[in-house]
C-alpha cells in the first residue's frame, strides 16, 4: 500500500481542476514506469510458483467520476498508453450518439422540407466523415459536390428503409462511400473507443427496430427519447470495452465492487465536498429513520434533517472508499493532498481522524469539527499525521512525497493551456458576397403568416388524438364510422405520407398495387394500419376526381389520365439581385396577396424548390400540388369559399406563382415554339379530404395567372450572377 502525497501550495492551495490534472498526470507517469519495468522483466507478478512480467492489462485506475476517468485516459494517451473506461457512462450521452442522431434525423426528412439541406450539412460535419473546412465549404459552394453527397444520402435513406438500421450502419462505417468512416474515427487518439460507440449504438437501435417494428421516424423518436432518459444504471447502455487488448482499465469505484486487479491506482482520494449550507442547500433532505426503519424524504427539512443526510452520505463514501482500497491483489497506490477540500473526503477521517463519539446526536458536529481541524493543519503537521498513520504498519504502508520539482514537471502542459486567456477574434474586413439559395418557405419566413407548404402542425397518431380529430355524429354522414378521410390526423406527417403515396403511384410504373403502396407509406410514417382504408380513399378520390367542371381550365382531366407526369420536380432558378420588396410590389400590382418577409437585402444565387407534380395534358402544362389540410369535419367545410380562404391564409398563391415562373423559364428553353398563353394551363391545388369523383372540381383550387404577371415575376428575378 503506497500513499502518494502532493503537498499543499500554501494560501488558497491548488484548485480542484489543477489538482485533478496533476494527480492524473502523476498516476499516468507511475503507470508508464511500471509498464516499462515489466517489459524489462524488473516488475513481475507472482502467479503461484511462477512469476509473470507486469503488463498494462494488470493495472486498474479507480475513479469516482466519469470526468476523472477521462482525465486519466487523456494523460495515459499523452504517454502512448492505451486504456479502456469501464465506468457507468451511458452510450446515449456520448458525442457519437449526438452525431448519429443528427445523421438519422437528416435521412428521415424529405428533400423538399425546409430544413432538410441544413440538417444534412450539419450531420456531414461530424468527425465520422472526416471533412475538413475546405470540404465543408464545398458542401455549400460547389453544386457538384453537394449533389454527390445528397445523392449518397438518398441511397442511405433507401437502404435504411429497405434493409434496416444495421445494414445502413455497416454501409456507412465500412463501405467506403466517398470516405472511409471507420478509418476517419480510428485516426483519433481515442479512435477505438469512438468506433466501438457507433457499433454499440447500432446494436441498440437494431434491437429496438426488431423488437418494436417502428417506422424510420418511430425509431428516430425512440432514439431521441433514449437520449433524453439516459441513465447510467442501464447496463445495456453502459459503454462497452473496445477490445480485449493489453489496456489499462479505468473503472468507477461503484463498478469495481466484487472485482480484483493485480495493481490498483486511486488518484483522486483527496476529492472531497464541503456540505452545502444556507441557501446552497437543496429544498429536501433524504435519510433513513432507524427508529421507524424506513427511508424518509423530508420536504421541510430542519437543520437536524440536513445533518442526518450528511452523516449518511459520509457513511456511503466511507463504504465506497473501503471498496476502492480493497480491490488490489498486490499493490494499491493512493494519492493524497491537503487541497481539493480533502478535509471532507472519507480518507481524511482515516488518516487524520481522532476517536469520536458513538452518539448519533453529535456525529454531524464531529464531522464538522474534524474538517475544521484538518483544514487548519500546517504543512508539517499534515505530513506528520500521515506519517504516523503509515508507521502503524511500516511493512505494509509506504509514503512517496512529491516534491516541487516533480510537481512542476507534471503540470506545465495543462497549466500553460489554462493560463492562456481565450478571446474571439474580431472580423475587421468586409465579407465578399457569395451565391445564396432561397425557397418559397425562406422568402415567406418571418412575414407573420403561415409558411409551411404542407400543413400547420403535427398531431399525434394515438387513440386519444383520433378521438379529438373525429367529427361529432351530427356533423358527418351517419354511415361513416371509425377512421375516415376527415378523422385521419392532420399535420406534416400526414402530408408527407400522402405525398409519398402519390409520388410512388404516379411516378413509378413498377410501384405495385395502390393498397401495397398505402400500406408501405403508413409503416414508413408511423401510422396505425387502421388508417389504411382512409388513406386509400384519399388517394383514389384525388386520382379519379375531374379537376374542373366541364368548360373550365381547358380540357377536363383527372390525375389518373396523365401519361408520365413528373413527380417532385426539383428546380434551381437563377436569381440576380432579387429584392423581396420589389417582388411584393409586383404581386400586389397583379392582384395577389403575399407572405413576403420585409427585408431590404438582395439575393444573388438560386431559387430552389420541389413541385409536387408537373403534368402535360392536351398540349398544356400544369403545376399540381396536393394538400392534406383539415378544414372541417364534413364536405361542407371544403367549399370554394373555404378553400379560397385556406389558400389566402397559408400564402399558397406565392408558392404556385414561383413554381409557374420556374416552369415558364424551363419551357421557354426546351420548346422551340413555346408560347405562355398556348402552353401553360396554370396551377391546381388539390385539397384531398373534400374531393369526390362524382363532383368534378370539388375541393380543387385552380388559377392561371396572366402572361404579364409571370413575366413580371421573372423580371424581378433579374439576371443570374
């Protein structure tokens, strides 16, 4: 048993962070010395009649806190010694869990959603992908680079959807798509730890996927909840060993119960905590009432209650100290110092304690008196008392005093870093303008109106939510019971589900039956199968309803009549010095309300968007958008007046005007004889819940802006930079 003594520095003494760094560094150096002696055959362990050289695997460092373990691991890494932490840290609290959650969140989003691009770029900034600042800038400035990464993310999302999370993670970590992610992680000093964390998270996600059978969004929700509720006591989520190699073990004292190690270091035995007083106290106190034999949570604690709580905490710390000091088979090295509030540490009672009273009534005061006495010891008195303790068993206990020279040699690296004041550099030069990318939602943001181009809010898909959404019996057809097109939950998730069905059914000739497509969409977006008939009805009504009464909008047609429509057509429309104020005036001059944010700045770059459906029928081109908005509990709620109000309320006029302007530019480039009046049929907005095949034009909004309006909007866009 060896006590490593770090004398105080006088005055206020070392701070806890400084002493923590010093103690970890001294322990790491001592471990390195023992390992070197073992390699030389000068440090051996007795194994019966034989002896074996001491190796890293024979050494354990016991700590009380996870931060202490990380400090020791860092000190060992600086000396080139590998270690493994076996504490109670929870995998869901790790940095890798945060990075993986951001990536999966980005892969769950449709590319057309407002924040999809930003979230994917943020996810790609993780260490997992090894992108430097130049490569990260290219994600924003280089269209080809961004297109490649976005295409790869699309493949990952499909891989996850079709084969599950485990297959996705194997591909990301080991397939080498554009970058070798596993090699990127292993390039870090703690690379094996980080790679192991990703593999551990993959196992936990796969287990949840198999057990719960959630959609991708459902699994992401489970992951988010697991991170929120992370508890170190959950053994399945405790950090795993990264390998069985020759590593120094870093173990929490709690975890070490029942274990033994040939050599043990306990470098933070001096770390004490002064009992809180006055306003620093918690509003409750917990202790065990021995007379009543029951635990007590005192909601209005007295000083006596706080004292009882302190006595029990001190007793727990003493028991934990006993565990730490009895884990070594051959040698135990304990670090002690008068700094770091050591007078309150349990080892202080052992090294500097006096015979106290057995009376529980005075135990709390004994602890306070002991701490005050030890805190007041001079350097000579402090060392004398420790030496007196060691002299009780000189053949078993030795002392090693760290002198000033050795302490200074161990401190510089960490001490110098802490001494340098950090200050953010000030930007003193103008930034060059770069290409920007905006969208309908971005142009509308901050204007005081609703800007989501699908729905306003997400409502939970639960039995209770379904009841809240259901119409009263008097407000709907009496034969409609249970899930209907009107009780199908409103919200963005519902909109994405329906968009997915239309996109697959209209855009993929090999998509299979409509029912199978609906079933797959419900699973993907986390809806119960009870909604299958309602979703199928919504889609069939949208496909079979004539989009206008005879005599309106040119030749009347249905979505099911279309040949090779273009689904989710993406566009990047070049912009040159676009000003919101100028665009707002243009819309007002042509009789359109708008939801443009007030902003004097100009936009040079691109207008980006996805059009739900672009279709050609009878020589005319149309922009078509599906809306799952819930306007009311019955067909009467989807009148022309109600739909017109919803269009105005959400600012959808701006959306389709921008889309028609983009289509106008595209056709002007592609059709040799293009003429707006002859080739553009306008925009249809389909409010799916109110559509009925036997009522042409029901629940459908149609507008065909004038040629002058669309040309004026394009003029606002200016010439591309």
